[in-house]
C-alpha cells in the first residue's frame, strides 16, 4: 500500500481528499495541518508521495517543498502542490524549487486522483530502468544516488530536472519531442503548458552547459554527447 502525506490546513478539503484516496483501497493517507510536523514525519518514516498546500499556518509551502527536496528521505518523492495562486510566475517558481505538479483550486477529485496515479506509476517505471550510471566526458550521472557531477563538482538538480535529463540520456540516439516529454514526465490526462518544458530545459542548460542539450527546430530536444569521449555505463 502506497503511503501519501497530505499537508493541508483546510479541514473540508483535507477530508474530501482523504475520503477519495482511501476509496481506492491502495493508499494510506496521513494528514498534517502543520508544515513543520509534516517535515518531521517525512524524516522519520517513508512516504511515496506528498500532496502539499502552499498556504500553511506555520511555514510557506514553497519553503517546505525546498526543504523536502534537500532531505535525502524525500528528494525523489513526487510532490503535488495545491494552491489558489493562479499566476504563471507562481507555477514556474514551484517547478523551479522542485515540485512535480501544480494544481490550482478549485479542482476536481477526478483530476487529482489521475495525477496521483500517474506520478506513482512513473516512479515505478523509473525505478525499473536497467541503466544506473551514465558518463560523458566531464559529466557523471548516477540514477540510483540521484546525483549529478560536472567536472567533479556536484550539481543540484530538482527531481523533475533530473528526470528530464535522464529521459534525454536514455533516448540520446534520437530526438525526444515535447509531446513525448509531457507524456513521460507529466503522464496524466490534463493540459500542461508547453512553457513548463521550456523552464526545465533552460534550467538544465544553465546548470550543465548549453552544448549538452540540442534543440531540433520543429521537433524537440536531443542529448548531444561530447566529442571527446563516448558515453559508457
């Protein structure tokens, strides 16, 4: 049974979410009103997914998301943000900090359940990948350790940035279209802004160098091996 941490201070919303998730009979839901209490709980016991409201009484949800991404216990756990903030800059900031998904209130439970299912399914698929380590010149990527090093120095990537980089690496012999990226990393039946992909590609280029990710105009993106050294496992 998958364990989900629900961090939400609105009692009515929390009750509805818990009720619908428990109807699935495959999720164990633990509800936290306090962000700090949720942070402490995630460090003591494992969770498979976090549903996080941004407007909490004791800590801003974005700050809590940042702390969850810093901790070894939760740096790879999917985080779905819930918020009444509808500005694009708020969504982009959430993705930059490390959220996997962003749902604006009001929302349908059908949509939330679809996204929960999709993220847990994607994690299961990611964990069964055969390849664990990728090396290309001065770039070293360790999937099992969720670690990226460039010229020997560790590079901090958000979970979604890491997943995107790994997707491009695994498909480095061909172009990965934007639609394929959205389907693979945001695998649910809902519209995701194309700008979301652009934000993550731009972040990877800023951290790893422009030359590693090639834009194929009209098609998508491709990881470009460095000419000095072929990639090895």
